[in-house]
C-alpha cells in the first residue's frame, strides 16, 4: 500500500513538473495547440533562423498590428468613443447649448441610438469638442486620468484589462525574436500613445494612428503644441499602408488585423517579396467575448474574410484557437 501511494505521488509530481516545464518553454501558453499556432511559430522560427531560406534580417523584421478588435476589445463601441462621451458629460455645465444640440443632447440623455443617428457629422463634432483646442500635454493628462477610473460598460473592468492575453504573448514572442512591433490603428494616435506603451510594451514612436492637425505656438511665453479642431489624417483602410510607408518606410513582414478596415494593410503586406504573413482575427466567441463579423458596424468583417480564405491567410478563430481571452 505504501509503495502504491508513493508510486502515485511520483506520477503526480512528474506530471506537475512536465506541465510546468511545458508552460515555461511555450511562448504562447494562452493559444491552443492548433494549426494556427503551429503556422505562426513555424513562420517566426524560419524567418529568424540564419540557416533558413526564409531568413529575414533583423532590420527588416517589421510586424504591424491593428488595435481595436485586434489587441483589445471593441464592443459595444470603440473605447475612444466612451472617452469622448465621458468628456462631454464632464464639460456639460459649461455648455448649456448642448441640451438641445446633437449629438450632445443624446449623450446627456444616455440615448446611444440618438448619438448614432447623428452620423459622421455628429461624430466629428464630438471628437473636435473633446480632443481639440488644448495642448498635447493637456490632452494626454485628460486621457490618463480617464483611464485610471473608467470602466467598460458591460464587463465593468478597466479598459486596459480588456486587452487580449494571447495577443500580449504574441507581441512579446515577436519582440524576443527580433521583430519590431508597431500599432497601426484607426484610433487617435495621441489617445493610444498615452496608455499603450505601458500595456503593450510598444514605445510611442511605434504607434501610428489617426490624427488631428496641430500647431506650434507660445503660450504665456512657453513653447507648446496645440491640437486644432480639424482632421489631419484618417489611418484606416487604404490610409494604413500609406501611413506605414510614410512613417516606417518598410513593408511589414507580418500584419495582423480583424476587420475590413485592415484589408489594405494585410493585402499590401502579403504582396511583398520574400516571406510574408497576414493574419485576421475572427471574433467567434460569444461566451467569452463577442461573436460578430458581417452584420456588425463595429469591426465590420466581410470582404477581408473572403479574401483571407481565398488567398489562404491565417484566420485566427477566437473560440477555437484561444485558451484564454483576457488576462486573469
């Protein structure tokens, strides 16, 4: 009896040690061991092995990632919109005219359908009121303060807890293999640069996004960059490869997105010479996150999914390929 018990304990200990060793050597523990994970790791191994025909020099190892819906969640609305809504509520006492002016009136009444009905014109008014007419430092401080207290309306988690654990692991895995990772997002570049470096480990100069116009001026004798109420560049769809070329100056080796807004970036990446990998995250997990694609106005995915399947890009199925969605 004693020998049997000792034998069972040894088996259990061996299993624990084996599991721990496996976790320590697996750079992507939150990914299921599917063909998707194997393809990604094989690509990275081949492009970083100097003896491989697929070897890519370190100076050329560029990987670009969309943010909303790719690195963190984007439902039920883009998180930057929630920041703008909260700013309107905070500033409402100084603007009595907002009680009857859209989209502000709907925001103050909590009528999100009314906000949507104001369309792109209403959205632009909202962005300009909450993102412009201040210095870059003032804007960053505002976003930082909001991030410290704001909670997701569905999960009640801080927005920075709505990042995807598997994607954090992938970013770290690529970085440890000499890849330089960039965010290329339709979101506001200064909005992301406030919090993303701490969350993703990607420095501000490697974050690319939409922007409003700015100007240099002296305020009380001190130099400042002020944010103007005018759009400068929309970093979405065809704008993504244009901005990548303008700012990075290299075509990515790896590009990762989740919507039709990322299609041009993924196509441009894959069209380059040498080894290239384009990946598309498909939101299929209604239980742990959200399931959406063609019918969604947020993260609309239709044409890009068809192109990915036709051209055999890697489509990451959230439900099938991820053991875990959010950090514990």
